[in-house]
C-alpha cells in the first residue's frame, strides 16, 4: 500500500519549517503536553498537568526559530 502524503498546517511563520500556505515542512513533528515552566512563555499557567484538553495546553517540540 502506498504511503499517504500528510500535510500539516502551521501558522507559526517564525519557525524554520514554516512554508508558504501555512504548511509545515519538517520530516517529523513532535507535540507534547505543555509543561509548566516559569522560564517559558508558552500557553498559560494552570494547564499542562496531565492530559491536554485544549490546543493551548500543547506545544510543538519541533519548532526551531528561522534564525537558528
């Protein structure tokens, strides 16, 4: 069976893997529950314990700044 091409939409244009039409060009994508860490600006405090229930309780570990 041929492998189906998967397209992932991403609106974070500051990421190295962002391409036109809001597509992610990374070979693989890793998304995790948001970890509460006071040094990070991701999401809001109070979420990130246990399973994610909203999109803002997750984050993309694949993100790499364009200028890195």
